[in-house]
């Protein structure tokens, strides 16, 4: 078990080093900043397409406080099965942040926790199928590209 490692790359390096449990505030901190995870969980490491015009956003996350989402009627991630993505849009969450409604953080944390658990699920699948090292390298390479 290790405390303090939370970034996806850190998780992958930790797993490669034999760590089984991670105690991290990454999701909480990310959510506090208004960020939602959007990195691809595709087995081949393919990146989906996102609007990157807003400050602080990259291929791994978007900032839902950004004005870019004032009219965005789509969910955080179109293919996400979490409660937030199934029931709410970016424009609604952006509005909640703007009026300092605490529901904004609750909804974003639901998505981020769901997304990160799927990331850990993908890691376990890769280990089980004997392709963890390829998964790790592809994932890190795809994030390094931007
Ligand atoms: Zn979601």
C-alpha cells in the first residue's frame, strides 16, 4: 500500500512496482478544481475527441467551470454509464458551479470516482490477460503526445 500517488501515470508505475493499494486524494482534489476525468479507457489507448479550448483542460480532463460549457448539452462523457453522465449535462454542471451549488461537486465526484474505478478495472483486466506492460506503455505514450 502507498499513500500520495494518484495521477494515472503514478498508479501505473506503482502497479508495475507491485503496489496493490493506493490511498490518494487525487479524485477529491481534481473535483474541487472543477475538473472531470475524460481520458480514454480504450484497450488500444485511443483518445476520444474533446474540446480543448478551456483553461487547464487537456486530453485527460476538462474544466467544467469553463465558459466553453455554458451551452454544452452533452454529458461529461457520452459513453459513460455513471449516474451523472446518464442524467445531467455539462451546461447544468457548469451552471451549478457558477452559482456555488454544492451539487456540482457531488455530481462531478460521482463521475470521477466511477471513471477512476473503471481505470483500475482496466488495469486488473490487463494484468489478468498478461498485457499490463503494453497497456501501461500505450497509456503513458498516448498522454505524452499532447
Ligand atoms: Zn460519467
